[in-house]
C-alpha cells in the first residue's frame, strides 16, 4: 500500500487559490521533491500535508488512513514527522537535550509519573537519552552532544533538526528546505544523511530551493506553478519539460523586469 498519498489537495486564501487540485504519492524509501518558483505554493502544500493548515479540498492518506488536517503531533505519533524552514532548535539547550526533546511526543500520560519521579519515569528518561545519543551518532553529531546548540554551524543545526524528527521513528519524513543557508560541504553532508534515511525505508518528501541538490537526490519531482501541478517525473524528465522551463524562465524575466 502507498505510504503517503496526496489526493486533490487545495486551499484558498481570501479567494485566491494558493494550491489547487494537487495529487502525488510517496512510497517507502523514495525521495520525492516539490519544486516551483517563488510563491508557487510549496510551503502551503507542505503545511496542509503536515496538519499546520486545514485543506479546503482533497485528502491526505497515510498507509490508506485518512489523516487530512490532523494536528502535527498526532501525525507524528502515526509516523509522519517534519522539519521547518526556520530552525526550531532550542539554542540555549545542549545538542543532546535538543535530541531528547524529540522523544517527548511519544509519551502519554506520563506527567504524574514524572511528578513523583517514579521508576518508570527514570527508565523513560534513560531510554530517551540512549535513543538521542544513537540519533546524534546517525547524523554525525555524537561528539557535539554536550555543546550548546547555539555554538553549532548552520549545517550541524540542520542535521540536529533532522535527528530530532527521526526520534519519532517516522515512516514519512517531511523536510522543509533542509539545505537552506548551508554551504556546499554542509549541503553534501545533508544529501548523504537524507539518502541514508531513505535507504532505511523512510518515505521522504522534500521542499528545496537548491536545484542541484534536488536533481541529485530525488527519485521523483513534483513541479508546482501558481498553485497547480504542472509536471512530475524523474529529475531528467522534469528538467527538460518545456512547461517547467517556461515557469522558471518566467520568474527570471519578472525578476529582471523588477530589477
Ligand atoms: N497564510 C497565508 N495567507 C494568505 N496568503 C498566503 C498564505 N500563505 C501563502 N499565501 C499565498 O499563497 C501563495 C503560495 O505561497 P507559498 O508560500 O506556499 O509558496 P512557495 O512556493 O512556498 O514560495 P517560496 O518558494 O517563496 O517559499 C502565495 O501567493 C502566497 O502569497
């Protein structure tokens, strides 16, 4: 069964269709990217899939289950995690504490146990720490565990955010511009990390402006323009699609005219 199905998703803001009738699928181990010129609707689409916005039309199915508009933490409990374009890292906490924070969404009814510092609560804390250290090793940050997050390079912060999203053991991982603000070396490290996570069977949906990265790591690309899907396919197919070229050239010409 398809892991993530997006069926006819749409939303309008004040009568303007930001996203209209967009459908696609992501299978286990696949990296699917959503691209398109500025304002094409990528972030809005992402926000609908991850429960930040309630779609005006269409459905989101997670292994066949309708999860449309479900709150982000519930989606995370069902196996869909996401990262954000603007880092959501606690800068004044350590790298390890940030990674541990990713485990808290898994917990239920633990407030009383924590309050009384019951053995179950102490055991959970130990498990979370062990899990967090494992994740840090997976993203290459094990030696930075005790550093303040604020002292990390931008690329490391991005990897820390991915580590935290992985704490929920997602089957679907949504990455919003994972390479934004990163230099070439950092982008390559993130490339490898994403490819490795996909190879473990996780379905990855990516919004990214770095076209080279998208072409390198995607199995499948969905192209949006003015809120509509104008093309989809393998990277080589999409990059020579006349409608896609026209959409990108159109924005360059508009930028030239503006400038
Ligand atoms: N909360 C909102 N209220 C009103 N309009 C919005 C809102 N969010 C997005 N829009 C509009 O919806 C359209 C799609 O925007 P969106 O941010 O999804 O595009 P994008 O492809 O992510 O752009 P970028 O590449 O610049 O991040 C734009 O016209 C934008 O102005």
